[in-house]
């Protein structure tokens, strides 16, 4: 389960960072900067290329999260909540920490003899 957790954490953080850059830097520059200026062109580039990269990487994130959820036996509401929080800037990092803590707690509790 450690490998699945690592894949999930890498993808969650990568997608979270791209989402923050896209929403907090790219979109404002694209739409609020004067058209034809350098900042507006940077915003255009960010929304075009990082936006597409973020979309594809989010799909990889969804698969990594689903595989971890199945392996760690997360509940359906917890899994859906984790996936939805992955779409909100900054909340994606909270979801990653919450999911990591739950998975590690499961690992510790399942390692004790019954």
C-alpha cells in the first residue's frame, strides 16, 4: 500500500500546485491584464498549456486516488470527498493530508495482531 500512497501523494501535490498557478496566476493575468501586453500573454500561455497539462494530470490523479481508495478500503463518501476536494485550490492539499493520515492509521491498526 506504500507505493499506492506515494503515487497518490505525488499526483495530489502536482495537481494542486498546477491548479493554484492556473487559478491564481494564469486566469487573472489572462483576463485582467491589458490585452497584447507581456503579462496578458503569460496568462494566455499558462491557461492554455498548464490548463491542458492540469486536465490530463487530474485524470491520472483520479486513477491513483481510486486505486488507493480500493486498496485502503476507504468508504465511498470519504473517497468522493477526497476526489472533489482535489478540484479546489488549497483544499486539495488538505484532502491529501487527510487521506494520507487515514491510510497511515489503517496501516498501523492492521499491523497489530488480532
